[in-house]
C-alpha cells in the first residue's frame, strides 16, 4: 500500500541552513501516521541561486538520508511546493517516495533506461540546449507503454543542471557519475503499478477561430484557410499597417496556438480544442511569433509547421489561466472520488478543498507540478498566487515542482502551461 510522500521546502542564504530545515521537516513527517516509512526515491528541486553548490547539496542530503538510493530533479529560476513559490531567492524542495523497487527506474545519459524495464509513464527533466531535443522527447515517450511523459526543461540564469542517481548503478564503460550533470534527458520511469493522473493547463486565450494552414515553408506560414496569413493576423487583432506602431505593439503581445494533425483525431474543418473555461485545450502548443514577411504576407513562428495543421492567434490571459488551473484540479479530484465510499473517505473528501489536509482517504500520495517560468505568482497577480490556486482547488497535498523553460506532457514540449501530476494510492 502506498503512503503519503514526505515533502519539505526551505529558503536561506546559506544552503546548509536550508538543508537543515528541509531535513528536520522530512524527519518529522517520517514519524507521522500514514506517511512513508522506508522511502528510497527522492525528488530534489533547487533554485538557480544554489546552482553553484548543487553537488554539495546532493552530497549532504544523500549522507543525511542514507536510506534514499535514488535521486532525481533539476534546477529552476523558481521552484514550487504546497501553497508556496520561491523566485529570485535561494531555495530547495524535496519529496521522498516509497514506490515499490521493481516499479521505477532512475535514468540519465550516464545510466540509460534498460529495455528490460516495463515503463508505463516517466517524469522527465531535460536541458533545453540539447540538440534534437524534441526528437529525444518523442523517442522517450515511445519507450513507455502509454506514451505519456510529464516534466520540463531546466531553467536557470547560470547552470542548467539535473540530478540523477540510480541505486542500480551506471553502465560499464561510462565512468562514474557525481549525480549532477548538464545536457540530455534524465528522470524516473514508472511501472504499471505506479498510478498517476496528469493534466495540462493552458494560460492563453484565443483571439479568434482556428484556421487551417494551407501554405507553409518550415517555420513560416503564408496562408491560412487560403488567405494571406499576415492579413488574417491583422484582422484578428483589429489593427492596420496604416498605424504601424499600434500594429507592431499588438503583434508583439500575440502568440499562436498550434494543433498537430495527428493529435486527438484532428479534423481540419473543426476548431482547435477549447476548454470549458474558454481557453485552449491540452493538445494545443503555444509558440511565439518571431517575424513578419510583409512582401509575401507571411508570419514566422518559433516552431516548424506543415500544411494541414490548425492555427489560432492568442494572448496570455490571467483570468483564463486561473480558471483553467481550477478546472484541471477539479477534474483530478473528481476522477479520484469513487462512486461508493466508506465514511472516512467521505469525510476526507467532503471538506472544503482549501481545508482538506493530506489524508490517505483522499487517494493522493503526492504531486509534481511543473509550470512555465513566465507563469507563477507574477502572472497570477501576487506572490505564490499560482500555487495558492492549486491548494484552494486541491487541498493540502504533498507537492514539489519547478518553473521550467518548457513543459513536457505526452510527447510534446509546451510553453506557457502548467503540468500537474498526482500519484494515487490504492
């Protein structure tokens, strides 16, 4: 039976003091009823203020928690924990998990995932500077039975680090690993007995209907529904090149939502998926507009596109982002609530979400939240506002995460999204 994961977080100018606070919290939780007793896997996230001492942090925590044989994590410009975000300050967050030893494997470039392990899902951390990263993510998803990955790209103003230590060692001939490295992919693959529920939340509001890309070359779109793409963009923004500064300002604040033809059985004469909150569904990739071609009426995007894809212009929107975040939390809670339940479960689930404490009856052992570095409290209007929305909608759950340079869900690399994944108990 899975128990509640132990989790802790702290900030302090001196990393050793922050580590001491984290260890004290973890040791206290390990003694509480319902929490893990013999964890072996730890997830570790640090802000980039600690990047220079990442190896010291891992060495110290490993020595103080000798029962932990496996470590995974990364660095972010911000990190997340239950009800709190840490940006622009030195901070760390740790979660201890007690998954069955035969149901997970830590992997990295030094210790690739064995083909003998039956992976169903995987938590993935990646370096955004890695060549052919999208292909590597797609290949990793193909190695899982469900095709589902969740995670994100390290984000840092200094070193883009990852943590990866596997208890079953490293491949012969690849040398020793210190557990801290840069480049490539790392993470944890999970077997079929590790149950997870994951949802993607978008932060952008469509400005108009979705249109089919009918003429494109690499990353430049020339025609949408047969019409000049630049003309369509200006029409959706309700601006004109006769007032160039106004038009330029509007374009700079505009993004595009793209829908791949092979996602969700796309039919090109239907709009891109829009959620009940009015913003994009999970299958839409949001990308920047990086240039305009006035002569050929083209729009250059930060993504290669192809004819037959759908495109809709959009803008970041705080209200839509908040509403959609509440939606995915509600969907997860609803999926976890059984049709019939004992009284203990009913009481645990019946309390107001904001008052619901961690409890095994709620069937959430722990959660990982990866959000865009451009979201967080600043986007939602106040310090720690995004994580406060999660707590108000989900209640208290053991949660850690980070603010990424790109978010991973399924085989896609997203932007401006949040990916919430919960580990469920029996």
